[in-house]
C-alpha cells in the first residue's frame, strides 16, 4: 500500500474497523490453546471443570475486550482486557507436570491481582483517576511484586489451596527457588503479612468503588453499577478466602471460597461487557430523545426538560447570550452569568459556530466523564441552530424574491404604459395625420395634381420623422449600440451626451451574455441619470468597468449624497438591485450627505 493511501482517512478507518476482527481471531486462538492445555494436563477427575474455568477466565475478558475495541472511546480499555486475558491464559501452565511450566503458571496466577485491580479502578475510560485510585493500585502492585512474586525465589512449594492448580502432595517443585531451603521467615512472617496487607488493600478498593458509585450521576451508575457489584463481591470473596486459608488451611470452605473467587474474575469481565453495552445503548437512547425533541425546533424550555430526563440531571439548563457582555439568559429568561453558575457548583460549556457563541449547556460536572455524550448533544443542538438559521434565511430570501417579482412586474407595467403612451402621443398621431393627408392628396390628385404631389411629398417627410421616432423608441427599449458593439461602447455613448462631465474607465471588458450586458447597462444608466437629476453641485461622474473572475462596475459622483435608505430599496435604487439579482449579481450603495454617492455592482460570469 502506498504512503498516500496510508495517510488517507478512509483507509485508516477501514484499518481500524478490521483491527477488532483481527484481535478477536487471535484472542480466540489463544483462549482455545489455553483451554486445550488445561484439559490435557489437569487430573482426569476434574479435567472438564478446570477447562471450563480456564475458558471463562480467559475467554470472557477477551470477548469483552473485543467489544470494547469497537468504540474509539473504550478502545484502550478493550485492549487492556484482551491483554489481561492473554496473561491470565498462562495460568493453564499450573496444571503442567514440569517444574518450570508449573512454577510459571503459579506465578502468573498472582498477576491476576494487579491486573484485575487496575481494570476495576480504570473502568470504563482505561485510565486511573489521580489520588486514591493511583495510590491503591501502586500499593497492590508493590505488594504483589515484592511479597508475592518476589517470594517465589525463596519458597520450596506454592500454597496448595488454590483454584489455579489441582495438585496437592504431588505438585512439582518450585523451579525459581534460589536457596537450598526455604527460610523460616517466609512462613512465619512474609506469608501472613502479605495476606493481611492484601486484605486491607482489598477492603480499601471496595470502599473506593462504593464511594465512586455514590458520587456518580444516575446516568453513570447504570454503566458502572454491574462492575461495582461484581468488583465488591470479588474483593470480599478474596478477602474471606485469604483469611480462612490462613486460619484453617484444611477446611473445606477454603476450596469453595477459592473456586468462588476464581469465578468472580469472569463475572467482573462479564460486568465490564454489560456496562459497555449499557453505555452504548444509553448514549443511543439519549441522542434519540434529544434529536426527536430538536426536530420540533429549538424550544429551550422543552429541550431543558428533555435533557434533564435523558441525562437524569435536573440541573441541566440551556442558555443563550444576552445583549449585555458575559451575561446569559436561561430557559426561563432569567439573567445569569458564568461566575454565578460555577458558584452553584455547575459546569457551563458553550455551543459555538465559526467562533460565534450561539448557546450554552449547564450541567452537573460529574457528566464530564461522558464528554463524548456531551459533545454529541452539543453537535445535535448546533445542527438544529444551523438548520433554523438556514430556514430563516430561506424564508427571508423567498420574501425578497416575492417582493422583487412584484417590483419587476410593476416596473414592466409602467414601462409598457410608457411605451403605449409614447406610441399614442407620437407615432400614432403622426400616422393618423398621414392618413388624413393621404385623403387630401387623393382628392387633390383629381382637381389639382400639382398640389396633390406637394402633399404626397410632405407625407414622405412625415414617414421619415415617424421612422426616426420609432427607432428612438426602440433604442430606448434596447439600445442598438449595446447589441452591436457591447457594454463599453454603449456606456461611452450614454456618457457622451451627459450634461455633467463624465468619464469611463474600462479594463479587460469583452462581450457577455445579453442578459448580463443589459442588466449592467441599465444599472449604470440609472445611476448616471440619478447623478444628473439629484447630485446637485456634482463636478462629474466617473464610471469604471473591470473584469476578473466576475464583472465589476462602479458609478461615482462627488455630489450632495444622501442618507442610507430606510427599509427596503424602492424606486430607481430598487430597480437597480432587482436587475442585478436577476442575473445573480450583487449591488452595494455607499452614500452620505455631503460626501457623494458610490454605486458598486458585481455579476458572476459563466
């Protein structure tokens, strides 16, 4: 695969999607190997019991780990579960008859302690919280490393009352013994001390889990609840197992407690899996409820109620910025501030779009543990705000379009009325007069041929005048020079007849579609006529045309100017804007009393 393909996001996503499948296949193979090894080496009378226990201890954590790797948020914790299952698979070696493999299996049984403690403390994020949790894990790790694993160098035999090996008097010797004989201090001091310290630490861990559960939000309790129950049950069972084994090593309760504690390990892994499934389901339920509510519109009061119920947090509120700086309005339209919210013990997270703060959420800081859930809720709210903004802009555009259509229709009616009036008052009257003269000429042709010829000659002059008037009228509708020679020459012709000194600067101007040339021509013509009519003491009018990626024009004068129009543009200014918008253009007007007027326009080119 090429380096470019490796950097492609789609390629990386495909690789991430395949990773859990590959890891799951490897975990299944390792679990099968551990179970097969246990079934092959365990005593015949308890072979299947031991194989089932090994399958649960190794397989359940790995299955939960594969599921955890499907989500980016729990991928780290899933990988830790799979790694723990791989290490716990070494306990299958404790059924071996060889001294080295047996010793490695027994030592790996001790490694279950720090791994399961870490998983209990780090669930579900995969990281230990600073403070008590890190101190407890550090103490457990030191205890296992020094007094358990470290003691393997000095003991002749491992304890026989263990769920990891079924041998009793015929267990292989410790292959890691470095002395000729076991020191008396091991059995007299080290073993009871390490078991006493282990019980104390386990009880501390159980207390830590209970405290975390009590401090969690109701929403988070649904996720950590199964793990908390299984963890406390495992810790209590292990403490009883160590205590009873020290007080009465030959009691039948020792084996029962040992097997019960061993079964709590896959129970904790199953609780991890239940919690991960619950969390994914919970996130889906929350987002579904919030999205359904947001689909009805951004009603902050109703949204607050929906979020409070979905997140199980009555402190949730939805704020919008107030006109006053650093002030907010809550869902009940009460004024508040970030400092007041923080003083009440709540957290505030803003919802922004391109740096603009649109709204904010107030919630219990304990929800920060579910930052991806909060991020999803914020994204839904932001998408709704954007949707409503687009709907509002579309409604405004439709309103402007309707108003523009009415103005165009009104302008067309006025223009048609003007043409009708000009035809009636001009060409039509001339034609009526010529019809009368033709009747006179017809009569004179019989009585006075010379006078009739003079009348016919006069009719010819009238026809020439009428044709000239019709040409002028047609040019007013669409100037011939614009169609023949283009925008630059048409405007130069207009400016040459201006009573106010006028100049034209054109750069890169070519021919354009007729609708573009017509719109720009009449917009500039209207602006020039406005200067002539209303600019007063203007010393001149300057027109510029420029082509780059689009066609730009400007009509500027230094006349008396005018204030910005109130409301929508009407009259000539409205006609100018409508003409440009009809061809996808944009018009801007810059004017102020005493500072002249500047009309700018831009039309995109195909």
